[in-house]
């Protein structure tokens, strides 16, 4: 399994709310992709304009196929309307150890 991690800084708090809503909608697109395992959007408590996107995939090739989907650039364009023009500092990482939530249903 891999993790794709990227950072985003929104323009202001109103844009942050829109970014969260769009990211939630974008989840359905992710869920339809082969190899998709899960997604989390987390927010920095010290800087509420800073978000970290965490996406888990079976393989890097699955993530790369999703990025090549013709609908993907449209989603990115919508999200980009709400973020500062920064390098998203994206990283594709291998998951080495995973501990599941013991309270999660089996």
C-alpha cells in the first residue's frame, strides 16, 4: 500500500469551507477508482488555512491511473480556486507499518 500526501493552504476561512466541501465531493470520484483504499483531509489547528490531504492506494500505478482520468483535471481546477498558489509538496510514500483502529468493525 502507498500513501499520497500533499499540503494545501487556502486563501481565507471562507475558501477553507469551500475547499473542505469540494474535497468531500471529490471523495466519490476517488472511491470509484481501482486500488483506492481511503482518504483523509486533516486541518492544522495552529493554522486553519493549512490542510494535509492523505490518500491511500494499493499501488502507485493505481494513483497514477486516477491522475490520468479525464475528469481529474477538472476537480483539481475547482479545488485550486480556493488555495494559495504554492507547491503542494506532494509525496508518494510506501506504508511500512499499519495499525488499524481496534474499535473499527472487522
